C-alpha cells in the first residue's frame, strides 16, 4: 500500500546551499492500516505527508503508493493516483464562498461524477460527520470542530484508498479533537489506510495504533500499537 525505501528529500537553502529535510526513511504500511506520525515541530512530519500526497517528489530512494512506483510514473499519470489519496489539512482549506454541501461536492464535480451521484454521496458524507443539518451554511459560521469534520467529509467523499491528515486536531479543544479522531478511526475500520500527523501526546495514548516517530528528518522509532 505505502512503502518508503531509503527515501530522502533535499531542498534549497539560503546562500545557494542545500539541506536535507528527510533522510534515509524506510517503512511500509499495509492496506487498511492506521498509523500515527509523531515528532516535534520541524521533525519533517508535514514534508513526509506531502510526499504521500504527491505534492513533493523524493530526491533519492523509492516511494510506492497504492501499488505504484512514484519515481517511474509519468506526469500525466499523477492526477489519477492523486484522486485515490484524500488529504485533511490543519487549516481545513475550505472555500468560504461555497456552502458546506458544495465544498464536499467539489472533488466529485472535478472528477465529472453525475449530479445524481454527487447529491447522494454528499448527503451520505454530511450525515456521517454529523453535519447534514448544516449543508447550506458557509464554512465561516461553523465551529472549528465542524469545519474540520467538513474537511474530512470533503477528503473522503471520493472514497480514497489512502487518507493523510496533517495535524487535523491542532486548533481544536479536547472534545472536538477526540470526535475528529474517532471519525478517522472509523474510516480506518472501513478499510482505508489512514496516516495522522500530530504533536499531541494524549490522542495516541487514547487511541493506540502504530506510531512512526521522526526527529530531524529521520525515522527514529517505529512502534506497534501498545508497544
């Protein structure tokens, strides 16, 4: 499902120099697995997730996503693979000029799905995240927790095989954070591979799962649930 073999990513630094953001990462995630991505700020969590969502390409090593060797894919093949990957951001990135319902519908419309299926799938997702009563509301009048649940609905409405979430609970209180994680865990139980980056210590303790720990761009620990 997801495999990294000796993956490194180098980026340009001031003064014409370069620096390694990630170095020597090797791990594999099985289909349908849930994993925490842990580490302090600047450890490389967001960079690793950007490799998983195909917004960056590795400088060295091999990245395999959903059975595809990313380094061998031609540019025209990337959009089809991206459509199988859902992304939840810390700042939700909802479109303020669209209603909650239209935000969730957008990925399906981009894919050219029929309006009948769009309507049915969007309503199903809104019910699943507990926002079916807020469908006509714009995102800016929703609470932080509601916005993040709406972002999850938008990320999964197209039924991705892989979902990556970058600090999805960072701006939420504990009750809202637990509700968001409960949704992601439920998605995992339905068969989606889920990777969640967090700086929280309480959430991984409350919801034990495999944990990948990054420090300074390196994978320093890979622990099974309850280890």
